[in-house]
C-alpha cells in the first residue's frame, strides 16, 4: 500500500503519513512502527464538529 505525506503536516520533518486508501496514519520518522487504523472521514467529521474538544 502506498503512503503519502498528509497536507496537515508541518515543516521540519514532523510528518504524518496517510495511507493511500485513507484507512491508516503513521509517523513518517518511524515507517516500520505502529500504524493507527481509522475511518479518517468519520474522524475528520468528529474533529470538525468539535465533539472531540475538551
């Protein structure tokens, strides 16, 4: 599966990579490390709605 740098990543090498099918994210500094498998469209909707705010 292909990975790409998220458009939300900042500069300076701190990158979040998104899997091509948008089903997982990982830290670009540790590509063989853990992967967070998520429904990114649902997570994005939750973040935008403010439901995850403290």
